[in-house]
């Protein structure tokens, strides 16, 4: 095909709306979840965790929605590339980079008015060499053993705090390892350790709680919350129920491509891993592992169609999966019909339980092939 025969890109917008599976992102729900989270915590400040493209929901739509409609003024991303992208969408907001700063990054931080989370003595020294006057955060590791000053490094710093004098520290933070396990002794231990550290920074806001930490209660809230999962409608504290007012934000719907009738002992899909125990009606749906619907759902996923919860049968393929729609209430299901794979009925919690994937992995694993629909804020 020569280039002048090629179909112009613009005609993509004229494609029939039912030719792809869809991912619907409920912006009002994200905004309301954020507001609900703040209400749960006596309205103290909350920064939005929007790393990994806002947990897969689209940072360019979600961050401005939170800024303009929920009054969110602070955002955290993981790396510099995410921060630069975010800056275009929330020009006035405070943006923290969790990974911190590395040599060669300094002009980008300055040009985009970004704040590093300083995680090591090396990062702190580097920031000082740059002048240190621009705002930054300090991260102390109190038990997760991931990023942040180790207890030894923390002690050294607090005993000889001169290196801090030149800095403009706008936040001290730490991160909980086991906040989703309400009774885990590490929670209290980390809270105590962090409390001690905060005493050395009396005028500086402090932040400890991610979503699960927020649900641990007031003593974990300090001055700034850092919700991620809960804002996107996930439940960080299973088996506890979701707090009142938190609702799902993402819905994935596929469509039936073909329906087939199977006789007893016929099998479905690659590897023939599912065998019909008797005569069965099977719907082939246009969502597969290339969309992020992983093979962890083989023979165990569930879908919701016409008010009935139905099982995924056989292995998930790259572009499709099979559902057993033999239930007599589903005799009218036809080609083209929509099927919920994630949403109000097949919740993140449920999908996670079925697949052994974490709710975080399911959300951030959602791929680009879906037609994206944003429910606007009116
Ligand atoms: C990702 C992250 C959060 C948010 O965690 P959720 O469990 O999604 O609320 C908070 N703090 C830090 C440091 C993080 O990396």
C-alpha cells in the first residue's frame, strides 16, 4: 500500500464504538473518593499518589480533576519522567519525586519546579551542593527497608544536623510496611520511630500513611495523607469492608465475539484445560492477556453479564477469553453484547481474590488496547 492510499489517522474517530473492549474511568468517583478519604481523617491534607500513570487510570485526566475539583494541591510520582509529564497538567501544584534526585537530573528538577524526596545521605549531599535552597522532602526508613535513610543514617543525621541547615525541607516522611495487616506489630513500631524523628523537625509537616495507613486511624495520620489505591476504589485492608462512600472508579467491559455450543467432553482453548461436563454454551469475549487480563484468571476469573455472574473457562488467550453462559437466564445473550470483567460487580477486591494478583497489579496492569472513556465531572 502506498502512503497516499493509507487511511488517515483521523478516521480512527469514526470507527464503530463496539469494535474494541472498553475501559471506563469515573473521574467524579476518583474526586469523591479523595474527598471521602480526607473526611475520614478530619480533613487534614492529602497528597494524591499518581505514580504509574495514576495507577493506570491516566495521569493527564486524573491529576487535573483532583486539582480543580477536589482542591488537591500536592502530588507524588515515582520518577522524573512521570513528574515532567504531570507538570504539564497541573502547572501550579506541588510535585514530589519519590525516587529522589540523581546527578544529571538537576536542571530538569529546576526547570519544572519539582521537589525531590531525598532518600540517602548521598542524595542529600548532592542537593546541598546544588544550593539546597529549593524545597525538598526527607524520607526516613522506619522498617520497610526500601527507600529512605536507614535508622543508623537517621541517627547520625539527627546527632549532627548541620547538613540540614541550608535545606528547605517541606516534608518529612516514612512509609509503612504492613499497614494492610491491622494487628501487625511493625505498624506501632514504625509509628513510634517516625514520631521520634518528627520531634527533630517541629515546624515541618510529616507524612506516614498510605491508603491502608489512613484506615489504621488518627494516630497514623500526622499532617499529610498519601492515598493511592483507596482513591481508585481498591480496598487496602481486606477483610475489612471499604469505608462508606468509597466506590469503584474503573470498569472494563468486553464484547461477545462469537457464541458456540459445546457437547459433553469438548474442551475450550489452548491446552484444552477445560472440559465441558455436559452440553454447554460458551461466549468468546474480546479481552485477553494483551489487554492486561492475565492468565492468572485461567479457569478462575468471573464476569458479569445480564445480571448473572459467570466463570471464565479455559486459558485466557492474547486477544480473547471464554465464558460459560449456560445459565438458563442467559439464553438471550447474543453477539455484540457487553460483559463486565471489572467494575461494580466484579470488583477489584473480587478480581484480586480470584486471580491472586494484587489489586495494585490488576489496576496498573491495564493495557492501552481498550477504548478509554472518561466519565466527566459536570
Ligand atoms: C505508592 C505509595 C503510596 C500509596 O500507597 P497506596 O497503598 O496505594 O495508598 C504512599 N506512599 C508511598 C511512599 C508510596 O510509594
